[in-house]
């Protein structure tokens, strides 16, 4: 069995030698790439007035850590206090669809700095000059929404041109992707998840339970893993659809695979822009860019690049969407049902029932943990709030994000491990290390009215305002973008600064990709259809076509 590509830790501390070894062991065209990170606003990154102070850095680092501590919601996740509502109107599927997208277009902002000569685990470090960041930090993904985490470098359809990803594909029908079967046993408690007779809802795995997929990060969290399964199933369903509806494209396997892959990519890209992005940004932002053009994202030296303000700050808004527990399915929920639910689907359990977590002792995913997608993707349910919604986009993160034991390494000191398992501290320190401009400077550049000191402090705990006091004039971009959403959009979407950076990045990447749906005058009316003739226009439609949601 080939080694599984991309042994990266999501959001974690990654030793340089481990990265090198992983890439050397897994030479697929999907991952053997280096593309550029750069600043969306390089002039800000070079301007000391637009950055956090670089004098007395030990003091700044200590204060950033205190702010990170204050961002963790200390309330019990099952009973949030009425004065601090946590639920948004955003369906929780978007939390993990966003993570899936991130894995498709970026890898490496969390890499340790062997070649950057510094490290966020030190009590004192110097922020890196922007020129050093641009030169040394490379993206180990193609930023083109091409689903290489699903396809790798494709199937081996011509024996003269073998691919590294051959093991991703079925032996008897090599244009289709492998899908794993969930474990069914009378010893496993609970009931089947509709459609009850379909157990082909796990990732394909080797004898060591490792997922045979293009990015191991997609098997670190059960919800992302189940979403990856949906993409495998969607592709296979598209192959069947092409065979039935486009016989001219099904005459040989090479043509068939290329057509199916094209349709999958375009449906995915359309959903990214028209469902995901429009749901999570200020109304009108996406349409204004699509019709009025890009204002800020410009190619660098004629090449695509991944903006650091996006990767290190704005797009990390997704961390605030994460709930401490989910209405995962009828077995793992807080709702009284018949039969009685087994237990709560808490965030830590989502890491246990993956390949890395051991799958609870079974060889594949136990049938009782298959996700019930209608509980995650239904916008009507989300509008009622509660467990069927994501958390609000705000500056309070679930306490589980300060207890991420899966990120630690027993060879590290306790102090380093305490930092590594604390996501808020890592995000703030990484932004400081990589010279990300402050929220105020980004707002000025975008022509958006700055948050006032009163807005930055509104709805905060006493601890939060004490920790925030040193940063009222110059606020870390990640914190600022979360607070902008909380105050100006009620946490139900990003605010203007966050919306513009995220939308400009996504649309900028797609508009500058000649193969994207935006450059092919394509829309879902030209794609696959559900059995009732409905087009794929929402993530729920995608899940239904994949056969993983009724």
C-alpha cells in the first residue's frame, strides 16, 4: 500500500523534517508543488504604522497570549448563558465545507520555521520581515479549487503513464473513486442512519486505518471526513450520470473521467461562490465583485498567489464557527428520541472516530457514527439556531479549541504543548510572526469605517477588555475581523473587512484560473440533475446527488 500523501496536522505545529519526509514518501503531482504566499497589501506589511509593535516583543507576545486566553468561552457548551447567545443562522455544514476548501487550496501556513529561522513557541521572537516571509514560506497546494485532495494526479488509465494516486481508484472501474464501508456489528449500539441500507459511507482505508485520500488532514475530524466521502460519492454519481446522459463523453475511460472531473469541479466551484461565500459574507459583496470586477487581488509576476491576510487572518473566522457539540445524528445528539441517544457528539469525539483517532476500535467507521447531513445542511433548521447552526462569528471560541490534545507532541516541553493545543494563541502569534497588518490598517485600505474602541470592547467580559486594552489602537487582524462580524453583522456573516478579503481571494483565484467555471460561461443548468430534475444549487443538493442525504 502506498504511503498516504499529505501527513499534515490541521492548524498545528509541524516539524520541518516530518514535512520533508512526508513529501518525499508521497510523490504525487497533486502535492509535489510550491506556489507563492504574498501579501494582498504589501505596502501595509512594510509600514510599521500598520503593524503591531516590534519593540519589546516579549511583552507583546505575552499580551497576545493573554488575549488568546480571554477568547476561550469558559461557559459550559450545553447551556450557554442567555446574555451571551452563541448560535448563528449559519448551517454547521459551512464550518466544515470551509475547512475542506482550505485543505484544497492551502497547506503550510502552520509549518514550523526551520527555514524561516524563528518559532512561535519561543517566549520571545521577532516578527519576520515581509520579504523573508514571501521568499521562505511556500504554499504546498495549487490555489485553484481543483480538488486535488480528492483526485490526486488522477487514475491510471494508460499503463504507459502510471499515476501516484492509482490506489484512490476502483480496480474494476478505474474512472470511479474508492469508497469505504462502515463497520456493522451487533455489538455496536444505536440505529442505522438513512438511507439505512447504505453503509458505503466511510473513507477508503488501508490495514492501518489510514485513509487512502490525497490529504490526510481530511481524516482528522469526522465531519470533514464525512464531507470527503460525499465528494467521493458525488464523483462516482457524476460518472454514472455522464454514462446515462452524455454517451458521446462515455466512449472511453479517458474522455469519461475528464468530463466527470470537469463537472465535479465546476459544481464545487459554483457552490463555493454562490452558496458558501454568499452565505458567509455581507449581502451584495460577491455580486459586486462578480459584476464590478476585482479591486484588490492582482496576480504577482503573472502568477496566482495566496494572500497572507486571507490565510493567516480573515479565513480563520471559521474557527469561531466550531461548536462544542453537535446534533450529529439520531444516535449522538442532545435531543430525546426513541431509542434513547447514546451520548452527546462532543467536539473531542469527532477526532476519536477518525483513522488518526483509532475509529473507536473498529477497522472502519462504526455505522452509528455516519453523519445525518440534513441536521447540518438545512438552512431552515439553522435559522431556528441551537445545535442545528454554527456558532456566531465572534471573539468567543468553544473551550475545546484550547484543549486540542491531538496537536501535542510528547517530546515537547509542557509549555510548548500548552501553546500548541490552544488555537487562539497560535493564531494570534502566527499573525504577529508573519507581519500581518492590523485590522484598522486593513479597514482603512478597504475604505471601511474602523471599529471604534467602544465597538471593540462591546459585549466583552472584563477579562477580555483587560487583555484587549493594549490593542485598542492596533488590533490583531484575526481578532478584529471576528469582532467586526460580532458587532456589525450579529455574527451571522463576516463584516465588510472580512467579507471583502475572503471574497476577493476566492473570486480572484477563480477569475485568474482559465479552467474555472467563471471563465467557461457555465452554470448548474448545464450540469448534473437530481432525479426530480432539480439543479445542484445548494450544498444540500450536492449531498443528495451524492446519495448521502435524503
